[in-house]
C-alpha cells in the first residue's frame, strides 16, 4: 500500500554518528546542537527570529501567549485542520470562532474571517492545510485594517512560499511542526518564527519557565511564568541531519505535486484546487475534489493507494461546539475532498500508477 504519510529518517551512516556524539557528549539538554539547528533554520527560511520548541503545539501556545489571548477573547480559526490548531486556543480560555473556508480550496475564507470579527476578536489563526498557502494577500489586508495579529499554522507548509519567500517571513507568528509525519521530523519538535527582537526574546524565556538562559540560575529572576517547551540537543541533532536532506525531499513533494497538477487536470470526476496569487505550495499531501468520493477511495485502496481525508473537522468535537450551518462552504468541501500521497516515498512508477488508475475511472 502506498501510504498517505510516512516519516523520513535519514540513512543510518549519516544519522547515527551524529546522534551518538550528542548522546554521549554529557550535554543532551538545550545547548549547542539546538542553537546550531536554530541558526540553520533561520538561514534556510531567511528569518533571524526563529525559535525551536518541542512541538508545533508548543509554538502555537507560545504565539497565543505572546498576543495575550485569554478568557473572554475570541480567536477566528478554521475547522479544517489538525486539532492542536484549536485546542491550543481553547487552552488559553479563549473561544474558537470558526470561519468558513473558500469553496475552491478548503482554506480559510478571508470574507468569512472579516464577517466573524467582533469586539472580542484578539487574533486570526490561519492554516496552510496540506501545504497549500492561504490567501495571504487578503488576510494581510484584513489584519492591517482591523489591527489583528495573524498566526500562521504552517505545520504542513515547511518550504511553501508566499511572495517568493519561504513561509515564516510574513505574519508576526508562524508555527511549524517537526512531528513524525511532517516534511521534516526531529521525532517531535517545532519552530516559532517571529518578526521582531522584543517578541523573540520574550518567547525565548517563555519556552523555558520564564528564565533567561544567559543569566546564571542563582541570579535569575522570573518576571513572567513560562512553559517547558524548549527543544533538546538530541532532537536537534536529528534535525541537523534532516536539514542535509530537506531540500531534496521537499523538491520531491513539489515535483510530485506538479505532476498531479499537470496530469490530473483533464481526468473526469476530478476538480483540482487553485492556488492563490503569490503562493507556492510544498504539497505535503495532494488534495483535490472528486465525484463519488466513497467509490474513489474504495477503488484507490483496492489498488494499493491510500486515499482519504486526514482530520475530523474540528467543529465536530464537543469542546468546540460550533453552531450548525455557519460554514456552508466547509459543509460542501468536507464531503468532496480527498488526499492522495505526494511525498518523497513515491517512485516514478507509483505516480504513473496513480494517474492511470484515476484515468481509468471509479
Ligand atoms: C501536526 C500539526 C500541529 C501540531 O504539531 P505537533 O508538533 O504535533 O505538536 C499543528 N497544526 C497542524 C495543522 C498539524 O498538522
């Protein structure tokens, strides 16, 4: 079976020496390897203010904390995402307000964001779902007009681009995940990209109890209680080796995605998703709409190709209890979209097989 998702682990000869060196170095906590990984990520993304953390969830939670989101506030978000996008908002005590999606893409709708803004709105959370970048031109304009900060949940969008730059350079907060199945995995880990030094320094303390690592422990003073969200040297060592392979790997996701864009556009029963202006996806999964979805999924799985949606729409969870009927586009999109594999593990033969199967019909 060709899986929808698969962890990439670098070859033993590359990974194990580096891991062994860190494990027996006497320093496995946050240290040199972590800072080196952080610096490399900064260089790659092109943003000075990058902070590693121990999960994408942690990055989201710190971003919400920096904004000061709390009880009585509302955060506008999307239901078509993995749960941590919204559980982190709920954890702050704020209410999640689900905006609708654009019918063509399944990504959060700028019109619906604007329609949901109230006096209690404190932030806008957008998700570059499956590696496709949201309509950032319009979302930036709404953010500016209403003076509301945007958090980009870019867990699926490592090395996706907006205006020719990697995602991680646009909004005040961008959150990446290095969990098992993402473009790049450190087993678990995450990254928070910020836009100024002040917030960077505050976030750096927030990831480690509120302590400043540069101040000797016996002299330190905590002025704001923080979390235990830092990355350690062991995960960072894995990340450093992953970075040696990342460009080639992401290139393969993109090549595969472009192959499907090109070849599936004339297949009967398929509606491809358009990409917004100034955006370039990194195709974590290949997403499209198909007629008779259940038949499609059955046909593909019977032929050894995983095909399915990945996440339960989050407004189905009791904890988020959203009123019915407020997301008409999502209601339609949710019943018609599907993902097929698009990652580094696809061979040329796999791609052709997927295309041929689909061309044959279901
Ligand atoms: C994976 C994921 C996260 C959380 O990342 P973790 O590293 O698992 O905490 C957040 N948002 C989305 C959309 C994700 O897929």
